[in-house]
């Protein structure tokens, strides 16, 4: 009894088309995503360390990173708090028009970022419907880091709500009833029973909102005013470098940002993996 | 159409699902592949269907009527397959499900619309589901889905009908009715059929022939009577119904179980080997102590007389549990009470001597 | 507070209150916070688009669309979406078929790679194509020698759009097809169906709503993409300006009414997207519950 035939990449199946579809998918993925993305790293690798170092240590660039990270964190934090309230309301309460509000939460996904950008600017500038009150209170809401954070809050809004909703729906009402029957009040039930259960989802939503905010461009550039050293975000600096034909500089900043995004993506995947394992163990 | 399985091995990574399995299924028989989960029965069924490949040893082959089908296109094998969870096309009506195999035929051999309508009508009558042909699978009960799946498989006039745990997903009552119906159906259409089950009762009731499988191997092939009354080994006997197991040793060429001494089966009579005495609960007799019967001394711990037989649980002196089943008639003639000390003796038993214990 | 506690006790006795229900003041507080957040960040800006667009009346509003550049932008956006969406649709079908219906090594890596474009800033998505096809890029000199324009031309806009909309269809289809397993396809093949017949008659009808959902999202993003397209388009009026880029140009020229008019068209498209998306979601949900609530459907909930 001798074994003939080589072991193959996949398990044998009666369904056809594996080679064709996988081949096409990998080819398309390579042409559209992998090869162009690798250009970024080749370009960075061939540039002189000196040039990269100078680019990244330029105070204007450093300031942009500080603003991007800071405003994105602030926006994600605001979204975590109010996103929880929105998700809670949509999952727990019954009221007319709920379905419409639920659908409306996705507006930032559906609205082109340039439209969001000019709309937010119109609302929050000195004469805008909301901006006039903020300006009067001494908080200039356009051409400021506050404006940047406002735009990033808008863009990150759906992430927290959409990751929290399924987690809240999954909560077993019996667990809360058990807590209540054991004498726990609503607040302690929330703090000790509900919150730990939805914490992974909240963290995932926060990270997704943060990651999206870091790379956002269209909705920010109108409201930010783009003042050097003050309200320039990282993607804007990349575009400016490109417009000055400083490809190496643009590439270096982009590579730094991409690494940051990948670290975040890994963190999200790790979190989801951990949550799945946690759930399976229950 | 007869099926021959020759020296089939199937491994998944390090796990051996089938270990050089050979099996002959004569034309027109209804055969059960019986075994615990992980015994390889479903894998064998899927390999016969062509859904799964097998390890490419040179002497491994699957023959339909003597023809090697290993290289044949699966769609051409004309195998009717009923999946455990039916795998009905959920977006198609019952009619469309049953007609599917006819409608996908190449233009030349495709029946006309009216022929398809007629054929589906016949099948609906056969499965006794006339009038629901426009429902979707989601609107059917489990038993109805099962029958639709069968009709769909029969629509292509298969040479072989394969069923994977056909009653596994149904509740007990429906299951009982359906398996009798399947038996009658097979008597009507006589297509060579193989079904997988882990339920011994089902296998014994429905099949012409039972193939008992364990850990990727075939333990015994035989009629229901043969595998039940003449089990080839301890596994088969244990798997086909409840048994009491007594451990003993081979001493002076005899199998010794406490006070009970037996002539061992021919072969393997090496002293010191472990011997196992397997007795079905209905093959054990209970005698009063001291009336001359030889047997194992035990004490009655529980009596359950609600049900078709009286079930008595006993504990031996070494505190092993023994289960005995008596007819109500016998129990009425000579009643027992909990706490009574008795002697238990086998009327019929099987002794298996093994060189090692499993 | 004896009065208050006795009142709650009385109402609790009258109608048993579920333990998971919040007290009224909590409900009001949470709803107020949630609704004002949604109004301030979503409703007001959306309303602002239409108010600003109509600030100078309907005539001025419709005038904004008379300009040939506006028409060119609309046409280009439709063209770009018309190329990007079908290409990503075909990719999504191919990738999900391979991933969901077969076992192979490196599958989880492939799934992660499909999502990769979502982790990349739109600006970087534009930049990488400049690095490949731009004048200083890998193929730039060769393309220039052969008079092929990609960057600062329509092909670049299309490529950048394909990149940012790349995962939408695939990421909807992969989990859906994985959940559905391969038994129905196996059944079809055993019944004599060919690979194509199995795909068209069994697989595709089973995932059609998920497919539509992915296409709706993909299309919305393709029509609205700004950052990536802005980097590669070169902002050539009437030639490489998509609708969002046209909005930006008009806005920077202080032509607010025109900018918001075109923006209002995009906002309307976004609203249509939300409506369609919700309808498809409802459809998918009702399909699921139908299958789970089947009478005696012991085998359905697998």
C-alpha cells in the first residue's frame, strides 16, 4: 500500500472553482492593495534616514501628530460616553421613531466627508447656529483644535453605537434579574454586572473610532482652518508635502501613520479574539 | 446497484477517520452504518457519495456494480444523498426543491416542463405531502423537511440512496413513524440504500444488514439478528443494547468470574488473560440464596416496575452494579423486595477473552 | 422619603416591573443625553446643508447645476462608481466563495488582508498610487513615454476609489457564506448541477440581500470619497473633478450656495442610502427569524 499523489493546499471538495476564485481574489488583492501599499515601504526604505529623521522631527509635523492623536482621543472618548447613551436608548427603550433614529446613526458613514466638512463648518463657525453660542462662551469652534475634535466626533459616532448595540442585545435579562433578586440596586447592577459585560465592545468601538479619526481628512480640513503649528492634522501635512513634490517626506509621514494604524488594528483584532474566547468560555 | 468499498483509509491530519475499511453492499439492500460518534460512519458515507476524498493508496477503490467511480464526476454517480439537516434549498419551494435535479440537466436530457411536473407530483404522492408544494422549507416541520429531502434525492432516480443520520434531528415520536415509513418505502422502490445512525434500535428495526463501526474500523457486518445475538466482540455486544459486564481471569483453561466458571470460546485460552463476561439484563436470572443455584451473590437496591419490564438494580459484594430485567409475569410469580440478598446467574452470556483490556 | 417609596411600592404591586427596566428619571436623562448628542452632531449639520443651499432661493439652487463643470463632476462620479462597484462586487464574490466554501492554509491571513484598506487613511490610499504611477513613481517615466495618464487623470481617480471601497462587498459576503455552510451546494452538485448552476441557483439567491447591502455601502462610499481622490485627481475642472471635489472647489471660491447645492445632492444620496440600507437590514432580519421560528424546525437552528 503506497501513497500516491502530493498533499494539496486545500482539502478535497466536490465544489468547483477554488483555484479560479482564490487565484483571482489574490491577484486583485495584490494589484489593488498589496503592491501599491508596498510601494510606500520601498520608498521609505530607499530614502535616507537623515531625510526621514528631519521630516519626522520637524516641529510642524510633530505638532500635527500631537493634534491628530489628541483630538482623535478626545473625540473617541466623547463618542464612548454619548455612544453608550445612544446605544442604551436604542436597545432598551421603546419609543416612536426609534427605527428612524437607529438608521440615522449611520449618517456619518453615508455622508461624503466633504459634505460633512462644509456642513459642520457652517454650523460651528462664528455665525453658525451652534458656533455663535460657543464663540460667545469664549470657545472658538472653528479654526481651532476644538473644531478638529468636533469633526472627528461626528465621523466616529457610528462606531461606538454599532459595536455596543449587539453587545447590549446579547445581555441576558435573567442575569440582571438575578442581580436584582440578590438585592443589587440598578446602579450597582450596571456597574458590576452590565458594564463588565459590555466593556470589550466599548473598548473596540473606542479604538475603531480613534483609528478612523486618525486618518480622517475631508471632514476636518474645512473646519480646522489649517493654520501651521496650530490646526494642521497629519493627513493634511501629507497632502501638503505632496503638493510641494516632497515625495520622500510625504511617504515617511504616511509610513509612520500606517504603522500606527496597524498597531491599532492588531489591538482591535486581539481584543475581538479575546472577547470571543471569553464568550466561548462562558 | 451493488457497492464495493476496498481498503479505504481517510486521515484528517493526525486523526485516522477510516482505517483500511472494506465493505460489500449487495444490490437492493438497505444497510445501516451503526457506530458511536467519531467511529467514521459519516465519513464512509460521504466517501461513497463522492463528497469526500480518501487517502490515495494504490489498492483503495470504490466500485459501483464493479465499476471504479473514484475518478467519476460526482454529479454523474447518480447518488441520492439525504443530509442530516436536510440541506433543502431555503429560497426554493418544495416543488422547486424536488424538481432541481431534473431542471439542471443538460438541455438534451432535460425532461419537459410537463414531465417534470408529473414526476414531482408522483414523488409528492410517494412522500404523502401533496398540496404543500408551494411552501418554503422554513414553513415545514422537521418530519416534512426530511421527506422533501428524500423526494429531492429520489427525483434523479438514483442508483444508490445514501442517508446521513436521517432521523437524528427529529423528536422521538416523529422518528418512530418515519423509520417505519422508510422501511416500507424501501420495500417498494428497492434501491440500494445506506444510512448512518448512532441509534442501535433504529439500525436493528430498519436495516436488512447492519455494519457496526468503531474508531475507523468495521467491527461486524451482519443481519440484525446476527449482530444482536452473535456479536463478534465485546464492543458490538455493548453497543447493541444494555449489558452487564463482569471481569474475570483465565485460570486453568477456564474463564472464572467469582463463583461462575465457564468454558471459554475457542482460541485465546492463555492463563492470566483478562476475560470479560457480557450478559444482557434480560438474560440474567435472580434466585433466592441457598436454593442451590450457582451465581454471583448480590443485594437488591432498587426495583422499578413501571414500564414494559421490571427493572431491578443490584449491588454485588464488591459493590458493582448489576441490572436485571424480568417480565411482569415472572416478577408476579416470584416477587422480590429491596434489600433482599439473592444469587444472580446468567441464562445466556458471551465471554470475550482479550490479551489486553481496552 | 416615605411618601416616594410607598408610591413606588404601590405602582410595583399594580404592575410587576421587570428588573431590567430603568427608573423614569434615568430613562429621561439617558434619552436626553443621547438625543441632544444626535441632534447637535447629526441633525443640525444635515439641516444646515439644505438651508445653506436654499439660502438664495430655489432659482439660485437650480442654477448651481446648470454649470457644465457641475455636470461633468456628476458624470465622473457616476462613471467612477460604475467601474469600482462592479469590480469590487466580482472580487467580493470570488473571495467569499474561496474563503467560505473551502478549507485552506493562510485563510485567516487572507480575511485580514481583505479588510486592510479600511485601516489606511484615504490620503495614504491616494499617495500609494502616486508612488506607483506618478512622475517620480515606479511606472511614471514609462507611462509618460507611452502617453498614458493615470495620476491626475480619470484612471487614478478610479483606482483610488476602488482601493477605499475594496472591502465592502467581500466583508458582507464572507461571514454570511461561512454561516450558510456548503451542504446546499453539495446537495446541488450531487443532484447533477454544474458549478455555475450551483452558484447561480443556490449560492447567489441565498446571499442576495447581503450582496445588495454590500453594494449599497460600496456605492455610497464610491460616490462620496474625497481624501483619496483628492490626492490623485489633480483637481482639473471638468475633467478629473468628482462631485465631492467640485464641492470643495466651489466652497474655496466662496461660492457657498453652489457648493451646498451640490452637497445637498450628495446628502440626498446619503439619505437614500440610509433608507435602502435599513430596508435591506429589515429584510435580512425577517429572513433569519423566519428560519429560526419554523414550526418543529429542530434542524433549522444550526
